[in-house]
């Protein structure tokens, strides 16, 4: 008997079972959820690019939109670099930092940042800053004051080797004084602005032992600090980071939605990302971020507005922490360079935003059911994701194709009464799932 056929036969014994007992015939693919004592809400990240909120004073503008950001289910607000941008050899990148302990005057003031952080805290959100530890601007004071803090070749400071980042100077982590200054600058923001942690840019460009030391000091000051590394290497979780990037997931998702990878191959492809993750450690999963959006809109990568929304629905519910990049929720359909100001018209895509809000309301509603890792089922072209706890079950079905698909439903029996979480209505499950192109369904029992 083929493995796929076997999955279809053993699955009905598990789906929508409410006894909470282990099933010896449960297929693998989602990991063991028994190690989790209680259901946890997996945090939602929102990456805020100041350059899409306003041409000036964007920190105040972001503060004014916090209710909208919160409505997307946001738990952690990630602010892209808020520091002054270097002007020497500039390409206007926010990742070219001129001063680690100042706010870019075009974005606002320190008081504006404090107000944003305080308001976010009042709304139940944490705020993390984008930190750029590998390099500085050429006109950063350290270049003249401490040239030995930089990597040199033939007596000259160089940009990071193996890159075309000629607008920045590479820092030398063999220098203990530079390390101490870098750590001190990070601690400054926790104390002065009350931020809750950092997203660390190009984290693997910095020695792991620095991160162990810096994160230990950060947690002495803020025990529950959030630390996200822009890296896919799980070794950084051991170093103290809470989150790493799911690069492999996003690549596979794009392949799936473009017909270049089957559902079964996709499940196998992403299996290694979450293997052996310790409790409290997560993968950040996304359909776009500031780097990818600068090359392609998610609409162009996932077959249009409906496809991009389905890709995000799958990302939100398939397990681990989902990321929303500012502009994604309005269905922006062009590349979005983070080097330039491109202010979003937040009302233009309001109907699309409402779909995002409805999806994330569903995420909130079922967060208590999402206990541990999900189990994934390949029933053909549809993606079926299943969770259960002792009281309830959750089934998410996504059509990642541009055509209508009908397939045998993985369920206990025809006629099962379930709740459609998106509409709030009761529904009787058929023996067949019939989903339109890029449609998704979320059921609970």
C-alpha cells in the first residue's frame, strides 16, 4: 500500500477526536506535542518600515496606527532601523548606521520613540529595534576615533568582504573594546526607551560568543527580552536567541504556490526547520519581508492578491511565528525599496486589510487549540493542517493552486458538525472538500 493512501486511512481515527489520547496510528510530520504542558499563543510579528508610514515624523504616524497594527494580531512590533543614516558613500540604506545611540531626526525624536513604545505596551504589544552589529556607516564617529575597531587590509578599513556593501565599514570583533561598546549601545535602548529586545541584522556576520555574552547582559536588564536573529542556523537559538528565520520555508512555499513542488514534497522540505526545537524557541515564517519586497511584491510571487492571502493564511496556521511586513496587509502590488520613502495609502486596500484582520481574528480565537506542533496531511493538492487538545480540534485546509480543487476530506465521518471560524457559522462536513482557487477554510470542533 502506498504511504499516501495509508495516511488517508489512518487519519479519520484522529480528526476531531476529543478524548485527548495519543493515537498509535497517528502519521508523523508535525512533531510530538505531548511535551507542551499547556497551549501557547505563538507570537505574531509586524515589521514596520518607517519609510512607508510618512515622509517625515513616521514614529508618530506609527503610534497613530497602533490600533490598526494590533488588529492584525500583532504581539511584537519590529521597527526597522531608526538611527541616523550615514552620508559618506551612501546609498540611503537604513542599515548604514551613523550613530547607534540616536534617533533619525527625519523619523522623530527620542520622546516620539518612547511614546510609541509606551502606547504599544498599553495595547499589549512588545517593541523590538532592528540592530545592525556587523558594520557602521563610514561617517560613524568610531571610524576616526577607533580605527582599530574595524577590519583592515593593507592598513585601510574595508567594507564587509564577500559583499557589495560598499556604503558600510566592517567591524572587527577581535577587538574587546568594540565589543563592549556595541553591547553598551544595545543596553542603552532598553534603559532609555524601554524597548523589549532586538532583531539582529546579519547575525551570522558576528561571532556566536558575542551573542552569548550580549544576550546574557540584555536578559539581566530585561528578563523577557525578545531576541530575533536574521539567520537560519539553529545554533543561534542555543546562543540565546528566541527566533531565527524560516528562509527554507518561504522558498518552499513559493515553489508550492507556483506548482514547482508537490504538497507532500513541501511537507518533507519544511520538516527539518522545526525538528528538535526547544520549548519557547521558534522559527519566524513569512511570505515577504523588507529584503524580498524590494525585489518582488508578494502578489507577483504567489499568483495575485488571493494567492498571497492564501499563502499567508497557510503561514499563520502551519506552525511557528508569522510575520507581517508593513504594506503586505494592503496588497501592495509593486516592488517596495526600503532605501526610499514610499508612503502607503492605507485606505486604498482597506477591503484586503479586512480579510487580513478576519484571518488574524481567527488566529486569536483558536490560539488555545494550537498545542505544540501541528500535523500536516497530504491528500493531493490541498494542504490540511491539524491540531487538537483535550477539549477541541482545529483543521485548516488551504488550496495553494490557481484552480478549483475537490478532494476526499480527511475527517472522522460525513455529517460531522463543525464551526467555520471565519464566518462563525455551523457547517456539516461533506465527504469531499471543494475549494476555489486559493481558498482556505478554518474549522473547529
